[in-house]
């Protein structure tokens, strides 16, 4: 049996309907923005391998740092023990996160970073003896696949089988440009009728929900209202962190900082799984007590894994270089030009751009959104052109690693135009 047949015999892939989707592509090597299959064909990774990769695949600097750490300390229990990479990473993240963020809690991935944030917020109210349990989130949001994260995400779609088990969440609309007052009114009315513990949001762009972008000033107004009402705000920067929106964190576009921030995906440069939940000293202090029931009893076996911390430190070194900021600007400028070109294309609508992400919708006669079947067709056509893109239904987006060259970026744009020309 070849490699692919063995895969098909033994593996259950994520977010994949094995009955109808084509066999996976076997990747054996990565370098820069390229991934290579068994036969030596190369593909441009235009979605940063599900939004995790920042500086390219198998980056030699990250590889060297992680391999050194691997020979020094691979892992140690993080309750009652600590180690240099964890401390250094916490200090460096606190230096660059919004100024009010004072504590770092480590976990394993984006979903756990969100679970930790929600539990911190809910237990905060328990610990200070105030009854607040209701959580507010945006319609159409995505915060991960564990139960808490699913509860605060869009209902229906991915989560229908579990819906009856979710906890109480109230949903409001994202503050789209020109419709900001809508969201403000929805939030105000929820506040007047409920005891709201927390508001969780993907700042400025909803990723899995279809790359929906919205107004920074509109979000800032919502954050101010939350602040006035002592509602704990949670910025889920799992996708937006580390320059995806053009700034290091999307929260920097607003003047009101969040109380809690969730990071993952780009955190280790795309090398290993790791989650971070940062919070204010106000939240942290509410857990300090001689009463044991106020402890945050949450942790994962691999919390603050030294290899993951080291990968994150190495990735931060690269992220903080001028070259990275220059690349982000270069990609953003190229996207702006491409977006202009797309706007004149009669097959697309709703062209949008922020930082290193550009997205548009293909006009179809089917339903729009994730379950539009056109995505399977498009994915295959892009792959035939040696470009990895994974449309969300009829929404096509580019979210590349920052090392992508102008030539590679142009190939991605060309592949998109080429595939658009195939459509009726
Ligand atoms: C991907 C994502 C998550 C979940 O992260 P995982 O590491 O896949 O569990 C949470 N929030 C947002 C905004 C995401 O894009």
C-alpha cells in the first residue's frame, strides 16, 4: 500500500467529510512559503497552514533553537515548577501585549486559550461573590471546537448536534461600517436585562465565520460600554495575533484594551501547538485567597511545554525584526492592488482587506456561507495550479506567511483570476 492508501485506512481527518472529499495531499517537506509533496511538486501555502505559519516552513532559526532546547529540557510539570523559556516568554509577551495585560496563563491551543479565558471570567465573578453568568458574543463567531468555545460560537452549522448542551450566551451583530449603532443598541438592551459576566469577540475580523471585517470604532464603542458596566472583555486574537491585521495585535486598533487576550496559532510561528491567555492584575488578584475554592483549578499536562515556549521565543525574535514589519507592509500593499483588480471582476463581490488578509465572495446561485459546495471545487482547482487555498464556502481569502515573495504572491493572485475565469 502506498502512503495515501495507508492514510485512508487509518486516519480520521479534521473538518473533513471522508465520503465525498478527495484524498489528502501528502506533504513531505516544507521550506519558506512552499510545501513539497512526495513527487517533488511544490505548493504555495497561501493560507499559512490553517493560519499558523508566520515566517515560513521549517525555519532554520526556529529549528535550531527548538533542537537545542530539546537537548536541554524537553518538558517539566508546570504546577510547582517553572523553567527559563516559560518565564522569558511571559515577560516578552507582556511587554508587547496591551499595557493592562499583567499575567500569562499557558495552555495547549486556541480552543483551550478560549476555555481558560471563559473560565477565568466566570470564576472571577464567583470569587468576588457577584452572580454574573451570562456571556455575550458576536453572531457568526468562531472560538474553537471544545464545548465552551463552541457555546460562544455561531449556532447551527458545525455545532448543531451539540447545541442543546451549550450554556447561556447572548449574541449581537458585529458593528459593520455604517451599522455600528445596531450593535451598540443590542448590547445596551442585553445589559439592561441580564447580568453579563463577559463579552468575547474576534477583534476586527471574524475568521472561520467567513473573514467578515468590521469597524474598529464600532468595536471600541462596545468595549467602552462593557468597561462602564464592569463586563470582562475577552479579545480572541488566536487568528489575528502577530501582524495578521497589519498591527502586532488587532487590539491595537482600539483605544480600549481587552481585560483578557487569547493567543495561539501564530504564537510559535506555526511550529507547535500552544495557547496563551493573558489577563489584567485585577482578574488575577481575584483568585488570590487563603480559601482554596478560589484557586483556578485548570491545567493541561503539557502546559508551558519548554519546546513550545522556545519555538514562540524564536518566532518572536523573527517577528520583532524590521524585515517582518516590512514584509507585512509589502503584502498589505500588494493585497490592496489585487483587491482593486478584483473589484472590477463581475464574478465577485464584497472584496475586503485588512493587513495581510484579503478576502472576497464569489457570486453563486447557491446559498452563501461555509456550506456552499463551490469550495470543494475551488480547492482542487487551486491545488492543480500549485496553490493551497481553502475557501470558506464561497469566500476566498489569502492569508500568507510573511516570507512569501512578490513572485509567489503574484502566482497566487494569478491562480485566483485563472480559476475565476473558469466560472460561468
Ligand atoms: C482557530 C481559532 C480558534 C481555535 O484554535 P485551535 O488551536 O484550532 O483550537 C479559536 N479562535 C479563533 C479566532 C480561531 O481562529
